[in-house]
């Protein structure tokens, strides 16, 4: 039995653009039949929802087939870089991606729709004639390019929406947890300051306060992550300060949480400058915390702060296992982390945010943060920031 969705052969087959316009209904019908199989998302969807923007997509493809294009435009379009004539309107492919995401389609299901559309149109069109003239081969090439462009736009939009949802979730999580954590921390500190508790209660209160301080640090990192993801610069409040004094303060704080690991500090030259003290404190905390996290139990950490004329260099060295070369390329990206040695002190958020945040803060100061790691030399993170 012949497939009723495939038009009968004609004496003079239509060019592909004309064929698409003349056969919208059977093409859409096959699209809907395929979309219906994308379960479980499609189970509760109406036919109009399943048709979502297919007519607009086909109209775009038909128009594109008849639009003259240069070799450069052909190359760009095949990679999803087609021009929108300088307009900022969303394409049918982008809108389709947004709606499919809201309907519960995963990205693989959405991509499979484009594969099915490509196969369906080609099958129906080529069934109208057994011999393809040169113009038809050109139309097929242009058709595949248009499908590739629409697919790339859909995938890019789908990915953008997923990332925005994740970042929004992290931002809301960080914001909403801050108040209850702050309340617990304030209660624990009040108990300790009043001195009305016995020694065991004091010990428990101190543990609660430290745990809440670590939780607050994690929230700070989450908020910095979402701030960066939304394209916002890290705000700085620069004040005159000495980098070596801040480094000594942070080293002393981290020693109390180092589980016996040695932390040494060395300062060289004039380290006076203008920086955001709190932000640079985060850099010290995150770099030292990272060094503790990946150091052996009997290892030591060395912090060096040195004058470099108009800049100050801060380096943190540890004797842990070397970082693989491929990991060094992505180590300052968010959620990138290695295999730690079980250290759970300050700076160990276990979310891979510490180095990402440190990198962002150093960059906001106009500086650079780099890493050098090898089996014989250990691992050294080096931040270089302008003094003013």
C-alpha cells in the first residue's frame, strides 16, 4: 500500500520551496505523528502544542531556499550563524526550543524532531520523481543548511534557558538560605558571648558557629557564581592596605582549621596598595583552602607575598598530587574540581567554586591568576594584581 502522506509523482516536479508550501499539511501531519512518540513529555500535549511553530519553520526554510546567498553566507549558515538582518526578534527555532523545554522535552528529543523533519520532507519530495536534476541537488543542499541553522538556533536557545534556570535556582537558593543561617549563627555567637553556658554547651555552640560560617561562605560563593553567570561584574570597594598584613591575618585564621597541616608565610618588599580588602581576603581563603584540600596529611603550604614594582604577587604552594595538564586548562571554570583528600575546612565548598571565585576577584582588580603544577614541583597558584 502506498503511503498516503507522500504525494503522487508528477510530470514536472516542483522545486523544493514550492513543494514545501504546497504540502504543508502532510508535512505537518508527519511532524505531529513523530512528536507524539516523544514520551513521556508528549502524552498530555494537544495537537496545536505538538505542531508548535512547524509552519513558521517551514516558511522560513522555503523562503531561505529562494534567497540568493554567497559562499560566505552558506558557510556561516551551515554553522548556525545565519543573519537576522540586524533585528533582535527571536526566530521560530528559538521560540520552538523555549516551548519544548517548558513542555518537558529533553534536548535529545528536540534534536530528533529536526532529524525526522529533514527525513520526512526529503522522502515526500523525492517520491514525486525518480530523477533529480541539478537544481534539485542544489535545493537539497540549501534545505540541509536551513535545517542545520534552525537546529543550531534551537539547541543554543534550549541550552541558554537551561543555564538561566540553573543560575536562577542557585541565586534564589543562596538568597533564601542566608536569613535562617544568619539567625542560627547569631544565636550561637550570642550564647558564647554571654558566657551563660557550661563547657560542653560552649563547645557545641562553637561548632555550630563554625559550621554556619562555612555555610555562609558557601552561599557567598554561590551568589558570586550567579552574579558572574548573569554578566555582572564583581563590585569592588578599594581602600589603602598592606597585602602582607591581610595575608598574615588569613594564614592565622586558616591555621586553626588546617587539621595539623603546616602553613608558612613569607613576605618580600613593599606590599602597600589599594584593593578591596574583603574580596582579597576571599582570594587568600580560597587559595589556602584549596591547598589544604589537596595536600597530603603531612604536607605543608607556603604563602608568599612579594613586591613587583607596580604590582604585588601572591602565591600559594602545596605538595599535593600534580594537576593533570587537561584539568589545568579548565580549573578556573565554575564547578570544575579535582579529587580532594577529604579535608573539610574553610574554603572546601566541594562545589568547585573556590578557584572560580578567586579568578573572578583577581580579574576584577585588573590582575591575573595562574597555576603551575608538576610531579616534582608541587602545585602553585599565583595571583598578580596592580597596586593601584
